[in-house]
């Protein structure tokens, strides 16, 4: 694998890993603030971020060793509204800046596994940003977000609320590989 693509995958792995843990922490805060659906949303999307990190890690399966990994990581434990704003900012950065640049490099260097993993991630991040924006609007009105069951594809991180499709529209796996976060 070309070093530039490998470095981008390591950075994306680090960022997704931190998002996975950050969303778990923010879920606990939302639950404490009595926003149970927001807490469930954070937990569900945390699982999607884990799938993204796993995909990036697996795309580098032939690369061993220890590396210093530079990743943008949001820190801070604020109100549930502030935490949702942080989540929206992180997802938006990935959608508009990080993944488009990383994908372009992977395409240019003909790194198919990296391109696939990053493509899976950006598709889900768009959904996450929309879901977090909806949740923030509800929280800012003093309400918990209305939320049906949230399903996460454990292979690619695709996220869907409500009805579960027979197969993932992003990576094509059967619905049995989705993890469901319901009330």
C-alpha cells in the first residue's frame, strides 16, 4: 500500500476509534440528562464508528508495526446540546473535508480496499450528521428526539432508522448483520 493512503487510513482509524468512545461517553451524559433517545442514538452511531474503524484497520491488514497516528479528536463533556453540536461538527468535517481528500488520494493511488472502506464511512457519516442535527433541534426545544429503532450495518456502518432493509444498500450484506438499537 502506498504510504500516503496508509497514513490516511491510520488517521481515519484513529478518528473513528475516538468517535466510537466519545459517543459512548456522550450517550451516558444524555441518559443522565434524561434524553434517552439521544443516548440511544449516540450508542447506535458509536457502533457505526466502530465498524468504520474496523474497516480501515482491515484495509491495512498487511501493514504491521507501531505508528504515531495524527487524528483530529474532539474533547470535552458539555451539555447534551453541546455534545450534539460537537458530533455534528465532527461528522461534517469528515463529510466535507477529510473523507473527500482521503478518497481522492486512494483513487489516485489505486488502493481499492482503502477506497471501499472510506466510501462506506462517508455514506454513513452523512446520515449521522442529519440524525444528530434532528436530535439537537429537539434537545434545544427541551424535548427528547423522536426516534424509531436504529439499525447499524456491522460491516460498513450504514445507519437507518425504522424499517430494516433485506440487505444493506451500501455494502450488500444481509439484514442479519445489522445490529438494532431499540427502546
